[in-house]
C-alpha cells in the first residue's frame, strides 16, 4: 500500500470519526466519510477497489458519481454514461458514435428479446446490452483500471458464444496466441488495438458492418445502409492500424482474402435458403406459418436469416437458423480475425453439414406429401 | 533455491550415502534417504516437487504418507484421505460433509458408469470421481501448493464439459473475467471463494442442490430431500459471501433472479417431455421399451431426465437427453454463475431448438403410424 | 532497453545516414541499414520484434534471411526452412523426419482441400499447413523467442478445433491444468515436453499414428504402415519421457489404458458404419452415389471414415462423418492426453448419440422404401 493511500486512509478515518458523532448530513454536505462510515464494513470489496483507483487519488468519491444515498438507491447504484461524461467529455462523445451507445434500445425491439419471459431477461440479453447505460461494463468498477478495460478478456465477457464468438476467434488466431503468450500489446494486437485504435471510444472505428453481422447490407447508427465511399474510408482506417506491424500490401491482401471468404460464406447461406423457400411454396412446412404464432416483428411470414427466431418454427427452418446464426458468422468474421479453426472447422464444415440436413429434410417433407396424396 | 533447501539436500545426501553402504532397512527404520536413493533418479519430477513442498520443510516425507515400499506399491501410490486426516483433522471432517467424499461410491451405481466397458472406465468417470479417495485431486502432488489448489483451474479440471460446465460458466462471467485479468482473489471471487468459503472443505457450503443438478428435488448426502429451512440457511450462507463485495439487496436480487431462471428452465424442460410421453403411450417409440435393453437401474421404463442414459434409446429420447443433460443445466446453473452466454446462447437457445426438434420428431412418428394403418 | 541494443541502434543510425546520401546499393552490399531506412517507419512492429531477437544480437539481419528486396517481394516475405537450415542444420534435418515437413504437400491432394473454393483456401487449411514452408509458424517472427515457440499456445494455434482438439484435450488434462497454473515446465509437461522431447524437431517422436488419426493403420512419412517393432520402439521413446516424473509401471499402465480406449472407440465407430453399409446395399441412400458428384479422390464409392468428405453426401453419411471425424478422435486421442472430459463427455457420449441417430435414420429410410413399394 503506497504512503499516499495510508495518508488518505487516515484522513478518511478522521472524517469518519467526526461523522459518527454528528447528525446525518444534508445532501450537499455528503462526503466520502459519510459513505464509508457504513460501506467500508458493508461492502468492503467495493471500498477496497475504489481505494486502489485513480478516482480515489483524484478525490472522486462515492457521491461524485452516485449523487446521494437516495439517488444511488433508486438507480440501483447505476451511474449513467452522462455522469461519467461530465469529466470524460471526449470519451462520451466518441462512445455515442458507436453502436455500444444504442445497445439497450436496439435490444428492446428484437423479437428474440421479446420472446424471453420478462422476469428473467435481466440474466439474458440485458446483462451485456446494458453497456448503453454503464461505462463500467468495460471499466470494471470500482477500480476502473485501464489494464482491465483494455484486456481482450474485458471485451470477451460479452463478445463470445454461439452467435458472436469474437473472443474465441481472436484467441484462436495468431494475433490472440502471441498476445496471450507475451501479454505485450506491442508484440500482438488486442481487440482495442484495431477496434478502438488510439483509445477512441467509437467502437465502429474501421469496421463496415451493421448489427449482428448476419445481414448483407451494412448499416449505420440509424440503420441506414452506408455508402461505398464510407466503406472505403473505414477500410483505410483499418489498414492504418495493420500498418503498425505489416506492409500495406500484406494488409490489403489479407482483408481482400477475408472479403472473398465473406462472399463465399453468404453464398453458401443462400444455398441453404432455397430448399426451404420451395418447400414453403409447396405448403409443406409444419407447423405452417398460418397455424403458428406470428413473428413478433415480421408477422405471418417465412423469416430466413436475421431477424429469424429460434423458437416456434419448423425443424427445417431451425436447421437454417443454426446455419445462418451460428455458422455463417463464424466463417466470415473469422476470415477477418484470421482464425482458420473458426473459418473452416467450426464454420464452413458446419455450414456444409447444415446444407445436407436441410436438403434431406426438404426431400422428407416432399415424400410425406406424396404419401398423403396417394391416400 | 533457498539456503534451507540446500542444507536439507546435503543432509539427505549424507543419509543417502550411509544408506547405500548398509543392508535394506526394516520398515520402521525407513527414512527419506532410503526412498531417495532410487527415486531421485527414477522419478526426478516427483522428488523435485516434494522438495519444494511445505511437507519437505516440515519433515513429512515419503513413508509418512506412503507407509512403506510394499504398501505404496500395492496401493499404486494412492494415499487415502484418512492418511492425510491424521494431520489435517479439521479438513478431513469438513470434507466428509460434502459430496466430494462420496463421489466414487455414488458413481459406481450410476447406469452411465455401468454402461461403459469395464476395462476403460479408469479413463472416464473414475479419473475425476476418484476425488473421494485422493486429496491430491485438488492438492496436486507432490508440491501440495495452496496456490495451485485454490485456483479455478484446479476445480475446472473436473467441473467442465457438456454436462457440468461450471468452469466455462465461471470463466464467461464477470467474476471469472476480472479474476483472470487480475489474478487477485480480493478483486473477484474464485470458485473456492463462494463454494469453500474461508477454507472450509465442506463443498456443500452455501448451495442447495443435490447431485448433478438435473433433478427438481434437492437432496442431502443420504439422498434425502432437504427441508425448506435448510435451503434458507444455505441461501443465507451464500449471501454472507456475496456481502464481501455487494450489498445484501443486490445479492438477494441476483439470487432471486437466478431462482426464476431455474424455474423457467425446468418449465421448458418439462415441455420437452410431453410429446415423448404421448408418443410412448401411443406405442410409437422405436426401438420400443419392451424390445430394448432395460435401463440398468430403472428397468423397462421410459426414463426422461436423470437417470436417463445416452445409449440404446430412440432418437426422440436422445433429443431430450441433450436437452436435459447439456442444455437445461447451462440455463439455470449459469443463472447462478452470472454467465449470459451460457444462460442464453449455449442454454436457452439450444433448449428452444431441442423443443422444435422433439415436436417435429413426434409428428413424424405419428405420420409414420398413420401410413402403416392405411395399408 | 539494454546498453547493447542502444549501441546497436546508434551504429544502425550511422549506417542509415550514410545510406541515405548514396546511390541504391548492389545486392551484395545490402545491409541492415538499407532495409531499416524505410522499414523502421513502414513496419515498426516487425523492426521492433527483430531488435529484441537473438538474431539482432548475432548480426543476422533482414537480407541474411530475405536475400534481397526483390526476392523478399517475390516470395511475399516467406523464408523457407532451407534458408533457416543454413545455420540451424540439426533442426532442419530433424524437421524433415516429421510430418510437419510434408504438411502442405499432403494437404494439396486431400478431397476436403480440393472442395474449398480456390480463392479462399488461404484462409482455410493453408494457414496452418504452410508449416511445411515456414519455421515461423511456431517460431513467431521476428523475435523468434524460444519461450513463445515452446508454449502450448504456439502448438495450439493449429492443433485445435473439431477434428483435432489437441489443445483442448491438453488444457483439460491434469498436465495442462498444472502447467497453466505454474507456467513451470519442470512441474508439468507442455506439448513439446513429450512430442519434441529434448528439443528434437522431429514431430513424429514417440507417437505411433499416421495422419489425422482416423485410420486404423499407422503409417510413416511415405504412407507405408509401420512395423510392430517400430511401434514398440516409439512407445519406449514416450515412456522415456513419462519417466521424468512417473514410475515406469504407472506410465505403462496409463498408455495401455489409452490403447484400450482407442480400441473401444474404433469398435464403436465400426458399429456406426454397419447400418449405412446395409442401407447402401439396399439402394436407399439419397442422393445416391450414382446420382451425385463423385468423391474427388475415391470416385463413385461409399466412403465412410477417412477420406470421407463433409459435403454433398446423404444425411445418414453426414451423421457418420461427425461421428468419425469429430467424436471418435476425441475419445481415443484424449485417452492418451488424459482428459476425461474429452474422452467421455465430448467423445464417447457423442458417439453413442450418433449411433442412435444413425440407426433411426436407417430405419426411417427403410420405412420410406416400404411405403413406396406398397403403392
């Protein structure tokens, strides 16, 4: 413990002792000692983390962010980005340019979210999408350590799993491998090296994809497709990062290679749609679109690919759900993340197996119809 | 190497040289020098690990635990918890209160275990369930380092994989992420922080679930359902741990949220049982329960959920096997471990897909029956 | 930065300044200063890595390996093992004894490779199989740090994923767990401890398996089955490594146990083939072998297990593909890597589920035939 912290602790203790002997202070008089008089004992972990923070050293304490006891209680201790932005102006402005800042609002209109029982949503989508309302999604409270925020593990606490395995793709790439080995961001890039270059909080830096990455159009924050020029500008941003280690030629080649992987991946995905579209025209889908619950945002329609849902559909549609949502995304996103295991083994291979399954299921459904007609 | 170790090594060498010149000692005379005369060369890794152990510093040597050469050979070098308990009395008593201490015995009566060819069982279940007989399952021999034993990786060498991905759920939670980043158990909890609080070796501390976690009833060590009061006492134990960092209100909310996730998960699982139970009543399961090998512990019955097996059943039962054994457990256990990726992506989503598959398979089997009847 | 590097940098700067004032040098005159005059700015990451390398300290610089600017450009900066072997003779000779040295050539004749669109192959198989042509597959350029090359993560950047999860099996074994915990190769083995014992670059050391590990015969570098004696010699090599920590008896028992696991795994795989072979004889496979694209290397034949492909086959064959390619290999290889999670949960369990699916699909195809005949 540094001498600074020791002195600080003594000062705090002094304030604390004074507080104990007096009446509860008015809001404008609340200082760190008032909070600590209870919270050092009630939530020692939080207190300790704050003590180790830069905030503690700079005099930013409980009520600076939590306003007062009642507000903290009513807001369930949430501190909104606007509050952080009072000091961190540049970061807030950048944050608002990226999709992180609309993550909660966008989530709330998704069919997937609406299909989850309301009383358990907090353990599902919300736990990550809350990033819209919480800088401490990445800047883990109450230490707010930059080392923690910049680590791939920090990004990876949300960007992982079957439908967006960014963490897994990075960790199985040479970039991720060398970083894990050396823990040296000069030796190999972390997520933030490329996606929050030079510390920008605009998470759309350098990438030309819209939400989820399962759509063919690339959209901006207002869901409007971006222009060819904008796409090229973003590619140039990214190459600017690659050039820290690689030649421009190499970087361009790698990204163009990934472009082709993306194209081939989407092409294979389209091949998976065809048998289902035909089967649907022939009236063979069970339960039929007329019989079942309408899609919460698309109504009574055959929805293949985004915003297709994982529940209440037929088996053949569900085979496609896995193909588009879990496997297509692995193929093309790991093209850009340079993970052959995800491009090929976990992606392309699974897509090919999906295609076999979809075709055979279509044939089965047709055969069933033929039997019925014979009767 | 500390000066202590150097001096110890010299002493050992002295004893060793003396040993070499004399006849093999009687059992009661065996000391470390006798063992080392061969084993320093034959098993240098083991010797080196022991040298670095606290045991070496305290004069606990080979025969203290392994008794003598014949016993060590006959017991295949296993040292049973009773032996460790001669010194570590409190730990042994606590250990016996938790299910770790009945892991091998319980395993031996499971159908799954009985279904694996006898000659390969050692590479399967036994490698972990042997914890009943081996403190060095966690306290990795022969260094017995506390740092190693307390690490999440130590617990994770058994608590992982499709049917109990505790390691994966922890690692994808914010708790696991911050611990991985900081390696500081004051900053974020490890497995032992919550499940072996304050060093208890009673692994049932604070948790109110029976074996495997796929049953709806919660049982104690004698497989007897525990009382509501006992459940509440255990919840209070766990909140006591949470309060190290969080407010009581926050901890209660989080655990109650997880309770609801568990309920919804089990409800969805029940929805998966229904079509199969109906199909079975209609006599449509193939191979039928009458035709096939009886369940090793349940006999000729439709077994859905624990102790359902993964072999020799029909396709529709196998679809439910995956649903209950791999996916339901991810939903509710990651509710309590705060991993949205496992609750939603790897859990809930997969359960919904399972449900689609089960329903369609039930319809297929019915359609097949209708065809047969028409003939 | 060491004083050595500082002096070196000054010398380089001197050479650099001299270079700038003169005409472009002839090839034989190219020295490090010429390269650095541009590349320190253009590819600072690469320059920095080289500065930290042993090469830099020993006077091995850009053109020592890359020959000259034109060659570097034409070869896309690839430096072939033959070049490295000019100094590292022993390592090159050893490298040539193992399958790493034929990885690219063998890949080029595989049906799987040929089935991937040519323009994206670089992001797939080639990214790993290029090891034949690149020592810096493991010795990550341009630092060529031994710590990096010897790490399990280095091996794991290729040896992972659904069809060869060596990394995952190691990491979930006690060996991998203790190494992760301690980062001490004296405490627990890394991949290279057993497979490149004492630094050999012959990656076939101690193992008696041919490519991929899905065939029952064990072949050498020329695809010729190896003799019983050769197998025994290799077993003895491996036991020699185990003995560093374990007794010979223990090591032999563990490997014989793994032999049995392998046998049982292959036996179960054969059980999966039978229903498909029968179905094929009965002419029930759809699309039939006559109707569909011939196998690129095996022609119009039912190919079950290696070199079976993942595309264009029937659903029942695809079920077997997953069984042999992803699940059988997990069972037996993790037998030798001592990972119960992969042997049982991710392997044996999945194989049993595959078998149920294959049998039911065979029955479904037969039922379909019966219906057709009735018409």
